[in-house]
């Protein structure tokens, strides 16, 4: 119906009159419909435009309906279609559960169509004993008429995964045992003890005592070391400023770039590079020491020392100490 309306409307064409000289055409106010002439008015034009729109919508709806029918038919055909698998030189039909493959009677590849379907010995030669299809392993049953998914394949995969995971754990433990305990190296003690901690406790890698460097450590049983070694010593701040004149300065005298990062090994208590290390050996946050603020704040692992504020003495006795009182009478 819609297509018929559209065809009828498209036959409607306006009439043109030729000029006197025959070189031009002028549209007249009369419209021809199936050979009959009608006076062209605004209402006729409006009705014609509306009918044209209705016909276009009807044709579009009809095409959409036909398209839906074809899509449904394609889906049904796809679901009902069985999966055919070629194993070796023989075609098999897979069941919906994907557990078994049944040989199709009389189905050979084009190269081996001359093989007799009644020869049972030929099936064993054409079909392999084990076949991998879609990641699953299938085993040949009997003379090759049927292939069944191997039930032991999943257990073997699980066992190999457990073996791989156990080897990974052993390797990770070996790697841990080859590392030094950062708590024992930094503080001289570890809560887990020597037997339970998986890391190495080496007394020769313990950090140097900062109080010992200042000459104020009076603890006889101090857990930190009292030996001056370049692998444990922090940088001399006066040397970096060019002001150190102490020939026996225990601190490290190395020209370090101001933008260099802090040495991670030194923070753990021991830097194997020693004087050859081109990183900073300091416990104080460089950003905090320069500006008084740290961008990382609580997440920063370095020390943020509190600056001592000088308090002005308000006592008149302290302010006039050593001076004679003046008398004006």
C-alpha cells in the first residue's frame, strides 16, 4: 500500500508553457494528475507534501519489518547449525557440550576421498591418538569413530600449575635470603630475630651511631656501630659549602650534585659504593632543609628536624648582665 501511494504521487508533475519565442518555459498554475488538469492551490500543495511524507514513512516501516524477519531467520539458522571439526583427514561433529566428537559417516577430505569407509584400519591411520581443539585435549576411542575429551588433562594442568607456583615461592624465598634486613642494618635490631627473619642480619653492615659522631654517645651496649667507614658515613655539610677545614673530619667528603637523589642504600644503613657513590648520603630531607616545607609531607621517609626558635629574654637582669647601672642623681 505504501509503495503504491508513493508511485501514484511521483506521477504528479507540474505543467509548463512555452514562451512566444520558444526559448523558455514557464510553470503554469495547473497540475496534471493521470492526464487530468487541476488548479494548483496552497491546500493542494500541503496535502501533496503530507501524502509524500506518509508514503516515505510507510515504505521505511515495511523495509524495517522485512529486515527483522531476515535477521531472525539468520539467528535461527546459526543456532541450529552444528560445529564440524576436521581432525587429521576426517571430519567430526561436535556435541553442544563439547565433550565428544562423533565421526561423520562417509565424510573425508577432498584429498582422501578414495579411502573406503568400511576399512576400520584406515581410521586409526587418518585420526591421531590425541588432538588439541580450542585448547581442550581429545583422545581417540576405539577405531577412531569417536573422540572424547581427556579427563586427566585438567588434573595435569592443575598439577603443573601447583609445581610452577611452588618453584616461584622457592625462588622468591632465595631472593629474600640474599637481601639484608633493613631494620637490623638501620637500627641494629629486628623484632623477628635471627631465626624467623628471612633476610640477612650482618653486624658488619649496621649503620654508624650519630651520637658517636658528635662525641655524645655514652651507651656501652649501643646497638649501632662506632667505626668510621665511608660506606656508612653521611656527607659533610660544611665540605659541600666549601667551609670544612677539619683535616680529621669523619664525614664523607665527596662533591655531590645538589639535584642528586638520596642514596637508598645509605638510608638502609650501608652503601656498598662508599666514596664512589654520586648520590646524597643524608638522613635529612633536602627539600625541607632548603625551604622548610616538604612536598611529600607525611609520605616522606627522611628526617624533618624542628628548628629551634630563639626566645628573647624579657628579664631585665639577664639583659643588663655585666653592665653598671647608671645613676642620674
